[in-house]
C-alpha cells in the first residue's frame, strides 16, 4: 500500500486545509467558536481520515474512513458557502475552494470504490 502522503487526494486535501486556515483568519472574532472552528475542523478531518484509514488492515475499514473524509468534505463545502454568503470569504476564493472540494470528492469516491473492489 502506498503511504498516504504520496496520494494526490491527500496532498490536495492538505493544501485545502492550509487555504481554509488562511481564509478563516480574517473571520470576525464572534465566529471563533462557531463558523471558524467548524470549517477548520471539517477541512482538517479530510486528510486526517485519509491518513488514519490508510493504516487499517481491512480494506472495508479503510473505505469507511474514506467515506468519513467524503462526509467532512461535503460539510466543508457547505461551510464555505456560508462563509461566502456572509461576506467572510471573497466570492472568487470561495468559487476556487468549492471547485477544489468537488474535485476532491470525485477523487475520494474513486479511491474508496477501488479499495472496496480490491477488498
């Protein structure tokens, strides 16, 4: 099995985490324990679950962690929309993040289906 850090989906999701952290730095202080925290945790959950799942022995367990990563990525998409609609994330930046999350969802689904079929 390939080390998780060599997977393109992990590398790109890690970059998304860094971008989300940068984008959310300018959120209002009142959002520190709400939107800022939720968005960061959801985005961080994606590469974290890819990494954790890659160390599971059974392919079904790895696939379950990849599914959790997909769920967290979908949550991130929604929270980016909220940030955009509240004016916290510039529209073009939100559009870039949403495009990337959509691509990452396709990549995660493909990896999960491959792991499930190999198992």
